[in-house]
């Protein structure tokens, strides 16, 4: 009975998809595009990490080559009715950005099929990877050559195409720039179905449009990523502050050292805000316990908010540990943290890079991973970060956060102005990430409604106070909001869309352009 139902559903979906291409009803067969209509694939493609929005596609393509992707997009572009096509990496968006209704999701990541494997060029220190490759797999393949990418995200189970469509940032960004500043070239399937190889000096308009382009201008099928000799170990340090200005002063000082020799700077600078009673239910908390148990009340003088600076020093197996100690000591001596609050650990580089996965497994085991995630990520100009602290960390957010609140500055000069990403117009700006999980455990402060309301209050506060924030991983629902988001970049965004995806086929889940059919 169940099999019959599945079959009927598959036939129904086939009719729908052929209906999308009525002028060429046999196109799908002639062009040998094998779509999947399986309930499992449709379910997967309709969901994401945010767990708040579901949109069902009519079919799913598991491509094994750039050619497969190009065939599908060409079909969508050339058929009079047209249909939307959305690339989906690992589906770790928050608001349905990789979903599409009545169209086809191209599942770029997934069980390894026939997609090209990473190819490392040791001499020129780069790796060519499939657009759906997960960063963890990129790392594993380059480590075999003693090499590794330079710029990361905190979590490695994200696809290359997915993070390059946003920017890809972590604590190395102050030094190396975001991941989009560490890509030599890409292969892209445009919204017309054309395959274009592009870079800073070849088809550069398309290259810049696609970098941070939210999937609007093309599907990245290959990326050439810059590598460096991989460190083997990491000294990972956390220090606490109760004074926000001292905390940000130290963060800004540390990132101002980006041009120094590697022995004179840290390799990673991040930070987070602690507003919880204890350091609980927080990806970052495991570091402190059980060997380093800590309670805010024992350390916070006055207010309830603490700030944690997180820094690392990478080193090689053959490095002299004593000189690493000295380098770290010299840098720490320049900082003004609470003296008794230094927490240090030493671990393999890979374990450091893959640290969030450990937390993921823990949360999964408690059923706390597949919950709604009303995340809000903002770029805040350096000049207004104090106002943001007063209004948001010490104001709007209560003393229960249910997830990490990250805060760290980056140097604007490491970002290429020509890409599609929008950042505040100051030399330094902060990433503030409210990475909260909605819980149905009876705690009113942690419901989806409550957290979403708080997010709205944060955005309203920033608007009223004219703080000049820009959303990272932006989410808007009207074109006017998108025009405001892009500001001066909007005319170029619009022009590139008309040139590379004139029928607005691609990544409709971002809700920037309505499909023209
Ligand atoms: P998807 O959600 O699958 O897609 C995102 C968008 O990109 C969609 O619009 C989709 O159509 C488009 N897209 C996907 N693949 C392609 C492609 N090949 N070509 C063109 N467009 C494509 N971000 C950071 O910068 N730093 C972090 O430290 C960080 N940590 C995170 C931790 C977790 C646990 C999670 C869930 C997210 C984190 N993110 C971080 C955000 C993450 O980078 C983005 O959500 C990213 O889009 C996820 O990649 P994905 O492969 O899951 O993309």
C-alpha cells in the first residue's frame, strides 16, 4: 500500500515537473536529467537548519557534474513557462534561502556520488573543489599534503558554495579576510545555463557578483581555494572581561596587528558575550568545565554581563614550545583582562577547527539540535559598538540566551569592495551573532515567539538609534528592504541579475527577485 502511494506521488510529481516544461514535454528525458521525486529527497530539500520555513520543490537533482547543472538551468531558462532552480549545499540556512516552491532543488552536497573529488596543487598551494563539497572534506583532503585553507567558518559541515554565497567568516578573517577573499577562481553556471570560469581578472563582474551573491547570479560548481602549510597544533586561550570597552579595546588592538609577523600576532580572534546565570547550554561552555568550572557571580563585578575573548596561536609539531609560550605571554601581557580568568588548552589543529561538531553531537544526543533557530547575524560599525552593547547585551537580551552570542571585529581592508557582500562603511566592524535555539521546555523566555520578538526589537533599536548595522546572512521579504540593505550597491546587483539571471530563476528562496514567469 505504502509503495503504491509512493509511486502515485512520484507520478504526480513527474506530471508537475513536465508541466513546468510543457513546450518540450520530453525534454527531461531527451536531455537525460534524472530528477528525484523521492519523499526523502523532497523532505530534505524543503527543510533547513533554521527549522522555521518549509517550501516543497517539485523535484530534486543530484548532479554529478557541472554539465548536469547547466542542462537543468538551460531547460528552466529556455522553456516558455520557466521554473525556479535553487542550489542547496548542506541546507544550513535559517530562513529557507536554499528552498524553492514548484521548481527544482539542485542538491549540491550529499552522499558522495560521481562529483569531482578535491584536487590539490601542492606547488601553487591551492585546491580545486566541487561547489557542494563540505569544508570538513576539503580540510581532510588537503591535510594529506600538509596543507589547509587559511580562512574558515566556525563550523565545517557547510558547503563551499553555501559559504561563498555569503562570505564565510571566523576568527581568522581579521588576518586573511573572509573565505571569499581566499578564492582564486570559480566555475559558475549562470541563470542562462552558461558555464563560465571566472576570477578577479577573468569575467570579473560575474566573479564579484557571485562572491557573497546569495546564489542570485549563478551556481558555483567548482572553486579554487588558497591553501597554506597546515599547522599541527593550537594553543587556545580564553580570558574574561567585565568591562565592555576594555574588552573591545583589546580585540581591536589584536586585530590591528594583522600586518605583523606571525610570531607577533594571534592566528584567530573571536569573542562572546555571557549573559546566562551559569555558562550553560552554550556551544562555547564546554571549554570551561569540568576542569575549569566557573560561575559569572564569582567573577562579574557589578553587572551580569561578562565578555570572553577567545584567541589562538597555531604552531607546528617541530616548533619550540618554549618560544610559543613566550610569544603568547608577550601578547597576553598587552591585554587588560581579569587577571584570574585565563583558561588555556592545547589541542590538534583539526580538533580546533572542528570544535563545533563536537558540540553538535552533544546537542543532538539531547535532542537540542533539530529545533528552531531564529538566528540573527549583524555587522556593527566599530564606532557604535558601545551603543549596541548598552542597548542590546545589557538591555534587550534578558539573562537567558539559549545559545552563543558571538562578537568579534574584522578589518574592512581584507574585504573586496567589488563583491556582493554589504558591510558597514568603517575600517573595522564587528560581527555580532545571536545564535539562539528556541526551546519548548516550558521556559517562556526561550520560545520561538519570544526570541523572534527580541530579534525584531534588536533591529528596531538599531534603526531608531541609526547604528548603521548590516545583516550578515541577510533575511528580508520585500524588494524595498533588499534595496535598503544593498544601498549604493543595489544598481550593480540589479544590473548583474539582469545580465546573468534575467528570468530570475535562481535562489528564489532569498526573496530578492520575483521569478518572471
Ligand atoms: P545552503 O543553506 O544550502 O544555501 C545557502 C544559500 O546559498 C542559498 O541561497 C543557496 O541557494 C545558495 N547556494 C548553496 N550552494 C550554492 C552553490 N554551489 N552555488 C551558488 N549558490 C549556492 N557562517 C559563517 O560565515 N561563519 C560561521 O562561523 C558560521 N557558522 C555556522 C554554524 C552553523 C551551525 C550553521 C548552521 C551556520 C553557520 N554559518 C556560518 C552560516 C553558513 O555559512 C550559511 O548558512 C551557509 O549558507 C551554509 O552553507 P550551506 O551549504 O548549508 O548553504
